[in-house]
């Protein structure tokens, strides 16, 4: 990391978090921050997609490259990522776990602190109810953080929710 990036981190918000809803077809990515005054803001968000026609290894490489780009552009201090829960499709769960591992590797390589949250923790933090639907969580987000109005996929909303959970749950020095 060059000195300019390290210096710019000190000038920015007290806390900047890269939040990820892991996947290999779609990856929800958000960068949220909390100012010294305690105000939370959405810096960046996207739903990064890979092509189903590509081999899995290429998809992992593209995901890792996108995470590298976001880290270089926004200089987060931490990674907040959703813990996996296993559904009935074990093949999909294994692929998501591998993508999650690649994401954690890239972030660890860049010295980001790691924070992991279960879906229950995220829903509780955002909506106050651990069994909220995705739609209920998505409706709550604009009430908690200023978000430009635009169409977003569930993965992107999930990443924003994960980031807000981290900002509300952790103390950063």
C-alpha cells in the first residue's frame, strides 16, 4: 500500500467498512462509513455479477479482482461479511463458501479486520426482528441511511444491511 492511501485513510471518516453478501453468481458489495459525529452514510454499493458460462475458477478470479478494485478505491478498514447458512442445495452452498473464502483471503491480504454476522443478527440490527423478510429489511434501509433512490437487487440491499450491522455492533479504534 502506498503512503498516499494510508494518509487518505486518516483524513476520511473514523470508520469505513466494506460489506459483502457473498455469492459466486451475484455478490452484494457496499461501502458504508460512520463519521466522527456518528453519522452513517452509504459511500458505494453494487451487485457484482459473474457470467454463468465462465468456469468457476474464472468467476472466483473476477470476484477477487472486483474486491481488490473496491478496496483500492475506497480504502476500508474492515470487512463485514455474512456467515453462511446451509440450504438444501449443497453444491451451491459449497460454491458460495469457496467464493466467501476468496473474498476473505483478498481482504485479509489488505489487512482489513474481519467481522461476521448471521442472517438473524443482520435482520435484528436493521429491522428489530430476526425473522424479517428481505422486503422488510430493504424497506428499513432508507430510514437508517441516506441512499440514492435507484433499483437494487436483494444482494446489494443485503450488503448495505451487513455494513450497517457492523457499524452498529463494533467499536473501532
